[in-house]
């Protein structure tokens, strides 16, 4: 495997006496779909926050695309090509679906400082945005206010916002949370179609999705990495079975 | 963005009333009528409405679009006025120098104060902007060379390329209207441009906007500086109109009054602020003449507006705001 797109290097984070990241190290390869699983309270969301930049680790390094980004704020990391899909649906509720994606596309230029030219007139952005909406199955929903979309549609919209940026890396925090069976399968297939094109780190509870997508899986228990390995290795691991997978394991 | 065409008659009326051109055209009409009928009082009143409308418009931009409730907008307003006073004492009187100078002075004030205030949120932001404005108030109160507490008359009305055109109230009125129109046009463009979208997106969802790659802080700081600069223009025009500058221009009452104007006109709509300023100026003038308790009347008006907005008047009239 060539140079990894993301490398976590001995990440440590504690809130008071509670250790939420306990010497976490793993990496995501340049063409890899990597899943992060673990029971509730294992520290997955804190880790996602540290990768995205909203939370600073106490110690350790986050290396993204060969560059130490540990000290960089959220917006800088995003401009380096790190796109994030939040755990809870996180769209601009007052904007139409299309405008949400247009805004995301505009962000790839890295500047908000355009004062005169109407955003609605930036054709290239709108075309990219419309194509991205179509890709996630939201064609025909362009003018609906994002806040009025159904839950599953919001998840798809977030994905469209991520994809339109043509990111170097997708950070997906429980993208399937709260979506219906059918929607989950559709989104899973969409992500699978990106296999080999965009590397991803996907935090997910839905094991079917994880085993369908992930090349490798990292299991986080009590803030520490229990094991990193392929789906088969994870399935076979006794410790993981008892601590986490339980009856959920297929 | 194109809003759906309003259909019913009341909806059309609301759309016409809230059209950005309407309020400015109304002020211009009053000035024209005042000049034709030789009613100096109308001209003065309309100029006051244009100037306060300009200040309210700039506050409406950061408050409505950015969700930044500044309780210190009187500070850049007052600084603009003091720029005119201080530059005048130094012999600079040309309007083509004074106005850019006032814009710059106020915008520069907003750079450090805004950068600090924008690190806070919610009620703390309100308090810190108030605190900065009060600091400005006391700094200028202490400037004995420029009248201290009592304030001071400006050296004289501004000139245009050496010509003393602004000795006439009419010329000053048209200058104020022109500045208001220009600022309004610029801000309306900005609202529809990328900058306005990012500002609103950050208002609705800051974490999302940052995760997309926009620096929310820098966007807000730029918006704050633009708004302060425009408020500085308004302050400079106010100094020209009254010919007198004192720290009371940056009193917190005025910050509150500007917020009232923005809220009265409807903060989500940029054009509302000018409308709100006109209403406040009229109430102050005519109710103030009838009774010294005119603020009671203004209070009732605010209550009425806020109460009906709960019902959402535009939607009631068949049009979504």
C-alpha cells in the first residue's frame, strides 16, 4: 500500500479522569475503505472530532495526506480535501437542497469573499451541484428546503455535499443512522461505487454495511484500539465477539 | 434567487412595501417635495431618516444575515461622526476624503473589537459589543481637545472638490440618499452573492459551514467591518447634518434604537431596516411633539409588531417570508 491518506499517531485525549482516546494509532490507505466500530462510549465520536479538527488531542499527531494537521482548524482541513458527513443530519435547513450543495461546491475554491456576483449565477457550481444531487438519488428535490427533507434524504444530501467537493477523503460518522432499510442499501451501494476512488473512514453501527464496504476494520473499545484487521479477522476475534459484536455478528 | 411571484393583492402590497427601492424612493420623494414646496423641515426630517436608515441597514446586515446581535453599533456610528470633527479641525473638509476616512476609521475600530467579540456567542456577544461601545463612549468623553463630555461643533459643512455645495440642506439630503442607495445596492448584491450565502449558512449552522471549508470567523469579521464602515458613513453624515458631535452619539441608547429599527422592519429582510428607521423617526417626531411620553407609544408599536410577527403577517397575507 502506498502512503496512507490518514494516519493517527498515538492520539491521546482525556476529559478529566475519563480517558476517551487511549494511545490510538491506525491508518487509512490511499484507496481504502476503513470502518471504525465499537460499543457506545468507546470514543468513536471523539476520535472523529479529532480527525476533523473540532477537537484537539492532548497528545499525538493527525497526519492527513502526508501533512501534520494536528494544529489546523476545521475549515483548513476541509480545504485540504477532508469532507465530513456528520452523525446527526447536519445541513443548512434554511437553504434549498440545491443551494446546500452549491455552497459545498463553492467551498472548494476556499473563499467566501465574493460580494457582487450572485451565487445563483455561478453556473459551473450549479451544474456540479445538480449532478451530485442526481448521483445520490435526489434529482427532482432541488428546490425543497433542506430542513423539510425526510431524514434519509438529508443523509443523502449530506453525502452529495461531500461528494461535490471531490474530496481526497470522506469521513463518515454513522451515515446510515436512522435511515430505513431500503435507503441504507441504496447509500451503501453508492459508497461501494466509490471504492477505489475516494478513501473513507466510516463509523457505523450497521454491521451489514460495515462488512459490505470495509477493506479493514478497526475496533475501538474503552478508547483504545482492540484490533485492526480484515472483516474475517474481526469476525474470528474472540475478544471482539464478546465485547461488542455479540449476537449482531452475521 | 427568484422568489415566487406574489399573487393576491395584499401580498402584492406587502411585496411593494418591502421592496428595497420603496423606502429609499419615499425618502427621496419627501426631499423633492420639501424642496419644491419650500418646506425645510421635511428635508431635514427626510435626511435624518436616510442617515438613521443607513445605520440601521448596516446593523440589519450583520444582525439579520449573520445572526450577530451587536448591541454596540452606536460605536462605529459615533466614530464616523468624530472622524468628521477631528478631520475638520485638521483642515480636511472635502466630502470625497471625509466619507472614505469615516468608513475606514469605523471599519478599523471593528477589526480588533470584532475579532475579540466574535470569539463569544449569544448573550456574551451582546454584552461584549455593548462593553466596547461604552469604552468608546468614555474614550471620546475624555477627549477634552474635542469637547469632552459636552461635544463640539464641527468646523463647517463639508465641501465637494472645494465647492461649498453642502451649505444647502437640500444638497446634503441628496448626498445622504445617494450614500444610502449605494450602500443598499451593495449590500443587496452581497446578500445574493457567495459572501451572503456563507454568512447565512454560518448563522443557521456554524459547524456545518466550517466543515465545508469556509472560515466562519473571517467571514463574520469581514461582515462586521463592512457594517461598521457603513455605520461610520452614517455617523459622518449625521455630523454634517447637525453640525455638532458629542459622545452621546455613541450612547448605548442609540445602539438599542438601531436594534429597534431593524426588528421593526423585520430582521430577515435587508430592506426592513430602512423602513423601520423611517417609522421610528416619524414616531419620534410627531408623537414626540404631541406628548413627552412618546416612547410609550413606540413601546406599544414594538409590542404590536412583535406580536403580529408571531402570527407571521406575510404568511397570513398569502406569501412566505
